């Protein structure tokens, strides 16, 4: 079908203002960090409700038209890239928070709502949406669901998957699968939502979501601690789990270069600890007891200092200090801005082996000509480590060499090549390092049964 | 194919002792509570490893032979019933705990291991498997995974689904899908395990499982509290979430008749609270602080008494008292033994509406001739209520009438007809009260793509 004809079909179901074509496409982009690269697409569509999404998909399915879905464009594996002969659908107009149920502790919203907006809105009702990661100010909830986003509080609250109670999804043929229930427990038939969560928009377009919320903790304290020995990082985690397990909401790790960069002149963050330790651990404590929580947390921090488990530690006394400490952890875009060319990684490694594996990777990376900066950091309590690697060029050989170093070392310890970012287009080649041929074959069987014409986010994942 | 021929094929791949046929089948049964009804089946097979399961399935698939899978036979929806022309496979010989990883906090085991055995084994390493329900002494982990079992600690730790890190599954055609990773985070492609968890063995046979464990809490305290007003039950929950949220591991509710029965002459349990209140709440507190936890818990219990949120309360001082309190909650088989004929229910209701909905259901049930006892109880914090209803006969009209009362009232408030037990054979007729036609159609598409000959646990779910 010609481009013009398919646009004519869209014009029958959408307002003119919801169809972006021609030169106006040049003002759109496919990634929030690549705003200098204009979008390639037949057109970009901006549906305003589920019915419009359904009608768009029906047209595309009937006409074998490939389609790529856009959320907040913060994905790091090329999932939102499109080509000239594909249609792009952005869910940005579907940005209503439909209901906050205070008694039942749920929020129901459209998929285009920005995560930070949900966090802020439910906070006003003394409720917590524990989903929390660096891109929350741009990322949309539909994207987080489609990619099963992780973040800083997975250790305690689980991935996005654990927070989704209900889902409304449009299948490639336009069928709306709606199950917007607020139930924590529902074993009535297959739990279909798990098909769509984490399948990167290849099986359906998420249009509405019901999320589980928690009572907002009354207290939040943060500590930053330093040590030179990975075994002591593990000891520290073990000690915290023993003493304050129920209140431990985050346990994050920086390597020296990463810390150094985050407290350098390039940021506004205060350097609470000197930058000469090998490891820096960010610990978050949340509780319900105003009177005693600070003292309880301070006590365990004093203990780990006394026992020599950590070399130095600081405890955020007030809001300002806490913001500073978490700013260092979260504001990692700074690490990507260091070089024009970079590669991002997001691997899972069995926790006991993280120290040695990352040391080995760093040595191998340093021997690569063209690698200039190496910034590892991550959610160590759940085994997930990120890397941002700055390079002097976009050379393909260098790219492959770096991928090979990271993924082979991951495969050796039965890790995952993608802990939370997904596979998208960029990691397809390496999927076989995490999953067996039979597993990938089964993924294809599922994809084919739900999207037989392969029109929806084609080429993603496998 | 004739019965004899298919048995001949099994004889080529299994020891004679692993094939039970003829009169010996009379000593087997399809449910742990129905031991007076012998099994109907061509034969019962007892594979001893994954390869044998795979070989059995290949034979069945090649010969269009229907097959029913047996775990611990504690399922409450008829999932393990078979007919004379079906083959039954029991996983009871696959009962090895393969590895307990203390540092990584995981356990890897075969699917036929009894849940209580896992709990006990990991307890010795100071680890907790939070999966906990009445039938844990008989139920096998493979069954718990296949049905996404719930239980007493879902509020804090989630359903079985949340505890499964890795899975090995045999597909209907004999293909082994193995992903026995120990990773908390793995977004490398579709998360296939969620297809098999909760699909009641209709998509594959679970053969091995990796489960996430937690540090075993140092302290465990239990309280039993009573009130006459459902709003106060909600207030109590709210108060607990505010004050001891992180330590609250169970919050269970009994109605008066249920409590009365459990502390009657028919059991050995002490009646710590008089039996004249409408509601009894079981509260479990787990923590990491030997010195202060008992006092912290006692303080909030005193507060709810002082504030009049509860009328009376008792706190289990020692192991013996705690066992008594939890025995009342867990030993619910007693409720089923009260009458020869009974019906069991397992519904989810939005938590704010539980009080009124259950009152309404009880009134309607009482007006049914033939209903003799009504025992509601459940996991109120996650909206899941069970009913055991004793009757004077097995009359089909009465059965339908009772189903109709329970399920229509559930449907009215957008609840679920099965919170944790699943659908099996017994609840198929009512699936449409919880799920839309399009949802059920999609379940069938998935089933057909993975089990095109419909040989595996046929007729279950839909």
C-alpha cells in the first residue's frame, strides 16, 4: 500500500492534528538523548484513547503495515527506532490518571502518563508507587510495563511486573483485552498480563494500567558507605538484611571511577566521602516510626564502621543531604555526557561473583584502544550492574569488541545480558548468550500466534 | 491407539516399577481427600527425571494420547481428575532438593518435592521460603508453581509467581525448556516462566524450579484480635500498615462460625478469646531485632485496644501459644470434615467491600435448603476470602444454587471467582464471570500454539 493511501485511512479515524507527516516529522525524534536525529516514518500518530489505538492497529493489520510504538523514549536498546516505511504511534496524549483508590491502594491510569506524575499524585494521598529509576521524569508507565522496568527499589518491591494488578492491551488485530481489576490475587485462568509485561510491545499495545500502591513510609534515611573490598560489600548487605531487613529499600553500588565522576566539577554534588575508595554503597532505609527509625539506622551504620566492614560512612541528616546522596546515585546521565560516543550495558550476575567479574571486565575493556571512560554502577542487592562506556569513535569493530567482552563474561557465570533494559534492536545478536535456542523458538511461537503478520514492533527482541 | 499398545511404548522408556496398571490403579487416587475413589486411567507413570517426562510426552503427543499430571493432589478444583482413556503422570519420584545456595539465597529442586521439606531444609541454613499454606505438608512445589499457589504470606511476599526465579518445563511435544537461572532480574526476551506459572499444567510440565529465598527473620510473634465491626478490621489493618508495615507478614480473618468451630471440642486448640465476636484477626509480626520486636508489637496491640479498634486481643508469648493461634488459622481441614458433602470457594473481593459482600452471601446461603454449615475465612489484607460450605447432600441443583450465590456476588463487585485455587474442571462454567470472552479466546490461542493436539491436562481452565 502506498504511503498516501494508508494516511488517508488514518484520516478517517483520527483528527488531522493527531497525524504528523512530512516536514513536521523532522521535529520529532526516536530517543530522548538523540534529539539531533529526526524520526524516519510514514507518519506519527497520536491517538487520544483506546478506541483510536484499536482502530489504528486494525488498519495496520488489514494492510500489513508495520508499526512502532513510542512511550517516553528513554529506552536504551533501540526499541523505538523506526524506518521510512513504518508507522509510529506515540501514546503521549493518553496521559490521564483515571483513579487513585486510597482504601484499596491502587492507581488506574492511561499508559502515556509520566511515571513521576504518578509518584507525585499518589504521594499526596500518603501512598507510595515504589517504581523509581533515573528516567522517571520522562518515561511513561506504558513503556515501563512493556519493558518490565526495574530501578532502585526492586530488591524490596520487585520489578514493574510485581506492581501491575490490571492491564488493558490492544492486540495487533485491534482486539481490546481489558482486565482493569484491582485484585492482588486472581488465578481465574491464564494471567495474560504477564504475556505483555516485558515483551517490549511486540505482542500488544498497553493502553491502561492498574498499579498496586503501598502506604507511604513515614521515614526515609540514606547512608553512603565506602570500602575497598567486594567481600565487605557482601558482608555489609548481609549485616543489613540481618538487622534491618524489612526497612532496607535500596542497596546500590558505585565503583571508584563512577563516584569520582559524579562528585567532580561537572556536577553540583557535594563529595561527602573522599574519592579514594574502590566501592561506594548507597543504602536507603524506610520505616514507620518517627521516634526511633533514625536511631535504629544510625546504630547499624555505627556497627558496620566499628566492625571494620566499611572504611567510612555518612548518614544523610536532612532532606538536603539525602537529595545530594541520591543525586549522586541517580543523575547518571552525567556519565553518558562525558564522551560523544558511548555504550550502555545492563547485565545480571550472580551476586557473589560481581566483584571478580567486573574487575575482569574492566581490565579487558582498558586494553581496548578507543575506550576512554568506564563507569560501572548498579543495583548490587539484586545482581544488576550497569556500565556506561565512553569511546573516542562510533567504530563498529570497537562496538563489537566491547559487546563481546561484556556478554561473554556474563555468559560464563550464567548471567543475563539484559537485567532490565530489554533486548530491543541493539541486543538481538546477543540474546543467544542468555537464552537457549528452544526458548527463543518458543518466543517466536507466541509472537506468531498473537501477531501472525508481524506488524507490531517488528524485529524487536528476536 | 489401544491401551495395550501405548503401555508397550512406555515400557520401552520406563522401568516396569514406574508403570502402574490394572488392579494396582485401585490403590491410587486423584485427590488427597478422596481416597475412597480409585483412579481412572490407562496407567499411572512415575518418571524419575526430566528425560523420562520428555519421552513420555513425546509418545503421548505422537499418539494423540491425553495426559493428566499429578503433584501432591491437594488441588481443590478437580484439576487432577482423569478418565479411563487418559494417562496419568505423577511427579512424586522427582523429589530431590538439588542445591541450596546460601550466598545467593536460592533453592533449586525437582518439581515433586513437598513444600514443607523445602521449608525445613532451607530453615537449617537460616533461610526462609515464604510460601506457606495449609496443604504444605502434601503439596508439591511443581503443583504450587503450576497453579501459582498463594497462602498466608502473599500480602508481604507475593504469590508463588514472585518467588520463582528459574524454571525447567517440558512442552507437550517433549521439548525441554530449561532456564534454571538464579537471577532476580532478567529482561532478556520474553519471560517465558510466567506462561507456565498459573496455567494449571495445560502448557507444560514443570520439572525443576529455582526459588528465591529470604534471610530467616529472627523473631516471629502472633496476635489474635477480635471485633464486631468490619470497618474496624480495616482500621486495624491500616493502623498496622502505618506502624509496623515492614514487619507485618500476615493479616488473616475468621468469621464467628469459623472461629467457633476451630476452638470447639472437635479440635485441641485453646480458646484464647471468647467465641462471641463477629470477627477474629490473626496478625503475624516478623522482624530482626530480638531485643525490641516483642515490645514494639505489644505496643501497637495495646494501642489498638486502647483506641477501641479491637474489643479484645491476645499476644502469643511463646512458641506453644503461637502454634495454638496459627493452628486455629491453618488447620481448616477440620471445617471440611464437619459434613460429608461440602463446597469450597476461593474468591477475591476489593478489600473495602468484603464486610458487606460476605454478610450478603451468608444471608443468601442460609436461605438455601440443604446448606448446613457456612465457614468463611481468608487472607483479608489481599482481598482473598475462602468459604467451606457443608451440605446435607450432593444434589446438583443445590450445588449450582450455591455457586450462583457466591459467583454472582463476586462478579457484582468485579472480584475473582478464583483467587488462588485456579479453575481446573470444577470452575470452568463460571470463568466467564471473571474474564471476558476476548480474554478466554486469547487463552485458547496460547494453548493451541503450544499444545496443538490438546493432549496436556485437556479440558482444564477453559
